[in-house]
C-alpha cells in the first residue's frame, strides 16, 4: 500500500502558523499520490476541469470546476485526486491551520 503523504499539493508556496498554501498541477489523466488533509482547507480552481476524489476505502466524489470556483473541504480520510480530462488541471490549496488567538 502506498504511504500517506503530508504533501497535499505539488508545490508548497507559503507556510506560517495559520495557513499553508500549495499549488496543485495535474497533467491530463494524472492523479496525486495518496495524501491526507489534517486541517480544513479551501481550494480555488485555476483551470476548468473534472476530477474525482478517491478515498482509501474506495469511495468516490466527482467534481466539475470552473476557473475561480472556491470550495471549502473539511479534514478527511486519505485519498487521491484524479484528473478525468485530456487537459491539465490546476488549483491553489489553502490549508487552514489555526485561527487568530488560537
């Protein structure tokens, strides 16, 4: 079984005690490595695309994004994200690590 990665995106572009910001780039039909979000997060689509999130237990959630779509997700189980199209897919992931005063 593939190990669960702490890297939730392709490139970490910013990190402090409150947020971590990643770029995620997926080539056509490519998928991420198995990873887990330990904090709630928001992603913002940089390209249009259709993806499927596949959890370690086999559950699937399909998404269709337009440029600029912003989606909040709660921390959850290990999963991969697969690009279902013949075009590159990209988004920005903002992990919400802590609030002011916490």
